[in-house]
């Protein structure tokens, strides 16, 4: 039997992770997969793409779909993000509807995410995240409050940040995965995304963490060149796209200090994740109104054309 051949004992499935912005979807996917496949930040709308994270076990392969947070789109970028999120729930074995339990009650974003999930018809587990932020005596009432969002296969409180109760969540997920199924990804693949994509996202994550106000949302990163060079060394040239000259100045910083800090933080984490030395060359360029520009959105893999995303 070849390693990719189906066996009756091997199981595989797809699980979409849905929810309002900032509830911890990417943190949860990274925790379940066991390595970082999707960037995380305290700012809403961190994730822009649908990103697969793959969990491997000898008898099992689970493909988690991280999705952009449900929000009210204000531009074509937002439209593409919402299409990505909505499309993720089609043809999956299960959906994890994630909510931020540290907020006293469900908001409109949670209800919208719940509606999309219910409409998909997929079995849904309500995951109440950030339970570490709720005093123990308030947890039961908070769980009951969120459970009113709909009918769920299970309601599981967790902390994606510190890993609390993720084993219980895994048991509930496994109960929804049918027997059989192919190995979709080779055993060394943790994501469907390229090394270049991950490197670009890490640059964006550091920008999200190191800048404020309108800058984080005005930034996109595109990898222009990626090449293995003797050393071995991975050479990566990436463009940081912003909307205005003032944002470019902020990102470059006095004497180039900011871009250096961003580049160094991204490079160190990328080296750690990829296990190879990296030379990261960053350029900042201004593209007015890129969030509504089909050309640049297409370059980012966030095409405005529904048939292409
Ligand atoms: N205290 C606490 N913080 C958490 C937990 N899970 C995630 N966070 C934090 O919540 C913030 C948002 O996390 P993300 O994983 O980026 O959230 P997301 O739902 O993917 O956000 P978008 O991609 O913007 O929709 C980050 O600051 C995380 O560290 C948790 O279990 N407990
Ligand atoms: Mg995210």
C-alpha cells in the first residue's frame, strides 16, 4: 500500500473556523495544527485570506480552514474577505463557530456568523473562546448566554491562547469526521499556502503589532521574489504597499529604524518556522486606493471577481 492510498482506518476531513473579527480563529487554528500557519494580532481583520492548516496524526488528517472575520465590508478588499469566509463553510464536515466569551453577550457579527453557519447545513460546534478572561463563577452563565445563538452539535468553552479544553474540543470534532477519506496533504505540509505567502504575512503581522490607527489596515504585502541561494539562504524581496506617503514615512521611520525593526522581527520568526536562514529585503510603495483596485487585489489573491476567489 502506498502512503497516499486510502485505508479503512485512516480518516480525514475539513473543518471551517468561522466567526466575528478578533475572536481568536487564527489562534485556535494554530493551536490545533500545532504550528503557526496564520498570523495573529489584537487588531480586527487580521486574516484576509482563507488559509488551510493541516493537523497530522498517524491515523488522521484534519484540514482546518481559517477565515477572515465576519464584518461589514467597506471596500472591495472587505467584499473579497467576506466571500472567502462565506465560501469556507460549503462542503465541510464540520464548522467551528467561534465567539469571544470575554464579551458579555453575542453581538451582530456573532449572529451573522451563526446565520451563515446554519445556512451551510454543516454540523456546527459553538466554541466559546477566551474563557481564561472570565472569572470561574461567571462561566456557566456566559456559556448559556452564547448558546442562545442557535442549535449546536456541542458547546465547548476553550482558551485557544493557553490550550485549555482543546482536547475536549478535538474529541467533539473527531465525532463528526466520517471514517475513511484520503490523505489530502503530504505529511510535512502544514498549510496550503506557499513559503512566500507565509513570509509576507509575517511582515504584515509585525506591522499590525508595531503600528497604530489607520496604518495597519492600509497595508498589504506582496512577495516579489523568493529564491534559494547558496548558504543555504532564502532570499525574499517583498513590497509593503500603503495608501499614502504619510503611511510610507511612518513605516520607514526615522533613518529607516521602523522598517528595520519590522524586517528583523519578521525574519527571525520566519527563520524559526521555516528552519532556514533568510535574507529579507523590504520595499515600501504607495498605491492610492489599493483596497478598491481589482489589479492589486488580484495580485494578493483577493480577486474582486467572484469566479476567481
Ligand atoms: N486572553 C485570550 N486572548 C486570546 C485567546 N485567543 C486569542 N486571543 C487574542 O485575541 C486576539 C485576536 O486573535 P486572532 O487569532 O488574531 O483572532 P481572529 O479571530 O483570527 O481575528 P481576525 O483574523 O481579525 O478575524 C489576539 O490578541 C490573540 O492573542 C484566548 O483564548 N484568550
Ligand atoms: Mg485571523
